[in-house]
């Protein structure tokens, strides 16, 4: 399962927003990945997420595979909106 988001945070996915996302998805059993341009990294890795250098206005795709993939994607969507990081495309 996957969803696409447009980043609306003026600072993009820097340290604090990345930490919020990583902490939010860590409890899930599913493999959760974030794709930006031609790179895909583990969303449970703070260094991986920050290495993407996602800025405001960019589009990312979150993909989850596993027993709780729907709940994991729902959590990412909730965090994106509640933290002012992005909106669903």
C-alpha cells in the first residue's frame, strides 16, 4: 500500500519533522519506505530520511508492506497533516 504527499513545511523534512515521522512509524511491524526522486530509504531510519534532503513543494511516496500496512500509512498521513508537514496528493 502506498500514498503520495506534497511537502508543505517551509523547512522540508529536516531533523525535527524527520524525527516525528520515524518515531511515529517505528512501532509498526510493516516495512515502511519513503521514496523521493530516484532514492528509496527506510522510513524507520532518521539518517536515511534526512539524507534525502526533501524540501518544501516536493512530492514523496510512502510505501508500506506487511501485516499492519494500512494502519502504518494512516499514521503517516495523520502525522503529515497534524504536524503541518504535508498533504495527500
